[in-house]
């Protein structure tokens, strides 16, 4: 039994979403969707599981806050205590209000840079990497649904896609 990849091109995201929901209700799995912009709610429709990306963002943020706290304690309390504006310099907890902006900015800096690096590595967007987009029109104005199925289900899925408003259907 051989498998075939079906590429269905849509002109609008609403028929694509409706067809994806119909396919899912029929027990047909949509492998991927390519679009020129993010489609709200498509993850749940095609069955993409939740990722750990939010947890990694939290870890990067906590790392930034911890590094900022350690740096401020070492510089301002331990290594070179300086009386600035009458603030006590013999304990970190007495200076926390003055350190909040630095802690916040360091948290955001580490979370943003960590997430950008994680995104590039996870999506393999490095110099020299080949594009994974099967049709270049999806970067402009078309929407592409990819379905991998067995050869004997091809005609049934093709009918569902045509009834759902696909402007083009190709088999790979």
C-alpha cells in the first residue's frame, strides 16, 4: 500500500478551515497547512499538539531575572557598596525597589533573545537551509493544505476537497 501526498490550494482561509474540520470529522488527518499569515484556530482544527515553547520562555525569563539579581547584588552590595541618594548598601532586600527596573529589563532581554534563538533552531532557519514550503504562492496570497493518505482513499479526499472550495488539487 503506497501513500500519496495531496496538496490542496485555497484562495481564502475560511473554506480551508471548514474543509479541515470536515476532514477531521471524517477521520482524515491533515498533515500541515501553509499560509501567508497565521490563521487563528487552525492548530486545534488540524490537531497540532501544544508545544513547550511557553515553558522555555519562562525558563529564559527566570534565567534573566536570576542573572540580573546576582549581578546587582555582587556589584552594588558585595563588591563596591556605594551610598547613592541615601539608600542603604548593606543588604539587597533594602534596595529591591531600585533594582526592579533592571530586573524587569534583563528578564525581557533574556526571554526575547532566548526565544528568537530557540525559534530559529527549532524551525531550522539557519543560513543555507532549504525551504520546506512546497508551493511558493503560499508566501503571497494562497493557502495550502497537505494531506498524506493511502492510495485507495485518494478519490474520497479529492471529492471532499473539491466540495470544500479548493481551487487546485495536486498529487505528489
